[in-house]
């Protein structure tokens, strides 16, 4: 598995989710399975099959989180003004003057709606290793957009 870049906050969030899935969620699913088994014939028992499916999904997510945490590199924003994973970047759209702020994060943490973009996304990769005052050009389905890096923190 590839290295996963996480902020310290995302690492804590994943550890909490893992603990929840291993304890509360696992117990809840096991109780549902026990109840479903008590109903008798398992071949046509929808409750049993639904619970088994939930158990599979829960165990898969546990494995996924464990792998992410095992291979995680916890990052903090650079203080040298160079954009890297963990940096918070304020951009100004050159044609409209519109200002946008994003945090550069790893893929697991990316959430465009909350202003967190992956360093591997088109905009994220264009911003990597740039600094205040630099221009970056990004191709979108609507055409090219040029941003000016206004601030890096």
C-alpha cells in the first residue's frame, strides 16, 4: 500500500473511528446476528443476511483504517512559505479576483466541499512547491483557470 499523508487531526479522527468500529459497532452487529440466528432457518432469513453484510463491511473498513494508519505519514504545514501537504493556501482567481482558501491534504482526507483538496488533484498538484506570488494554471472542463497564490500558512 502507498504512503498516506494525514494531518494530525485526521489521524485522531481515524483512530476514534477504528475504536468505535472495533467495539460498539462490532458488538451491535454480533447482537443482531445472534437474534437473527434465533429466528431459525438462515437460508431465507433477511435479518441474518443483512447483518452478515454489515459485518463484512465493518470488518473491511477496520482493515482499511488499520492499513491507512500503519502507512500514514503525519504532516504539518511548512513554515517556510513553500506549499506542501498540510499547507493552507489562499488563492485569487486572476480573471475575477475571487478568493478561495484550501488546505492541501492526502487522498483519505480530501473533501472539496470543506476546502480540503488532495495534493494529487489537478489544482493540488499544480500548487505543490509554489509560494506566495506564484501563478498556477489549471485545466478544467470549462477551460483553463489561472490563480495567484495570495498566502501560504
